[in-house]
C-alpha cells in the first residue's frame, strides 16, 4: 500500500505538471499565430478568449464526470487530449479554425484542472498528510518548463509545428507514465449530481475568485505598474512577475510542511497577511528594491492559499466533492478572465495603484474568512 500511495502521488504530480506545461507551451506561440493569420490585436483578443470560454464551459462537465466515474479516467482523457492538441494550434489557417482549436484546447485544460484537483484531494486523503501545495507547485514548475522548452526551440529556429510535436511527445510521455498509477477512486453515489454552489462551497468559490484575480493581476498589470511609476524601463518590467512567480513556486514547494505544522486556519491568516503586507510595500514605498520585495511577499503569501481552498472543498459535505471542486475552479477562472478587465476599468477611472490597493482590500476578506473556512466540514 505504501508503494501504491507513493506511485499515486508521483502520478498526480505528473498530471499537474502536464497541465502547467501544456498551457505554457502555447504562450510563446501567440505571436506566430497572429502573424500567420494576419489579424489585429482586437481579433487576437477574441481568439484568445476562446481558450478561456472552453476552459470554463468544460469544468462543470468534468466535475459531473468525476463524481460519476471517478477522477482517474477524466484526468487521463483530458491530459492526453491537452498534449495532442498542441500541434493543431500551429497549423490552424483561419481565425475560425484557430478559435475552434483553442476552444477544444481550453476544454481539455479546464477538465484536467478540475479532475486533477479532485485526484489530489483523494490522494491527500489516503496519505493522511498535506500534499496539495506540492501538487500545485508542479503546475508552476510545468509552466516554467513549457515556456522554457518552447522558447528555446523557437530561438533555435525550430518551426512552431515541430516544436509543438516535441512538447507533445514530452507531455504524452508524462501522461503515459502517470495513467496507470493514478488513484482509482470510488465514484460518489449519494446526493444529486447537479446542485448550485451553496454553504461552505459558495464561500470557497468566492475566495478562489479573489485569489485567481490577484494572480491574474500580477501577470497582466505588474509590468505596467512598474513602468508607469517610473521604477523600471519597459525592457525590465517583467522582473516583477518573475519575482512573484519564483516566490509562489518556492512557497508551494515548502507549503505542505508549513500546513502540516500550523494548519489550514493559520496558513490562510498568515498567508493573506503576508500578501497584504506585500501590496503595502509595493505601493507605498517608491523604490525598485521595495517593488521587488513587495512582489516576492505577495507571491509567498498567496502561494498556499488556493491549495488550502481546494483541500477544504474536498472536506466539506454540503455537496459532492467533484461538483464542489468544479465550482471552486470555475469561480477561480472567472476571476482570471474577468478580473484583469475590471482592473483596467478601475485604473482608467482612478489609477492603477488604486486598483492594486483594491486587490489588497479583497485579500482582507480572505484573511477575515479564515476562521470560517477552517471550521469543521459542513
């Protein structure tokens, strides 16, 4: 049994890695897609929205299928699909075909995100110790690897199609290793298979939307915040997000040990407090060192909050775990999709620093909710 548990942990880490790897392989290909299709920025934005729409649309179905058949088959099918859908993204010859390819690619990604988190909850429950932060760290590591491998191949003048074939082979190899070792869970039989989020799940979903909004803001707006304040030139403004990403990944790599020591409630309290302090340093002290320190604190503080939310979604009893995880994941993606645009509207009406102060205020809600989230399952 010990060997089986170890194998299931490795398989789940590989599945998280493939999810991060797959989406990150697409990012360096965006300029090539724009050039190949000859579209403007507005059209490209609509095409990229197809990926998000596909992801969100598939999440409820993934939760239903995982509740009915267990998470293992959903992880395998969606992971294999995500891997194999990379090459078609480089040969789609019209905006319509690329939109359809991105829609299906996004659906595979959304399904994998839901199912692999359900798998992680099940593996953690069998292991009887915190594992969620380490699993989520593999997503980040996969993201670094995917963008790094694809960028390196393109820099060596490898054609985009050939580059995606290489990445496809790597992702497929990881899924082939993982598939037989994933935990075959017993499908949920009790309770309705379709219920609206309520009770503890509604709170968890709202907090997930806040946390994903913060992460999306770091990706989309951190560089502009640094350049507009005059702290860094445009060529170096990406350093803020790099610092945030490194701190978040490092925090997740040690997060399981931290959670095992201090518990979910203290992790939420201290994590949100550290992230709030990071925003204060970033926005109140006008120096490059303060900015880098602020981004690092935000990444470190936020690193283990989402894993805790998913763990609590697996512990609640208000609705089937598969549907609860689907609700939390969908809310999170909604924050990523809609939040950055909302920040843009706030920044246009007031200022970008004001919009970032609002993010800090939203984190206060996470801090205040920690005692409720960490209560006994309900």
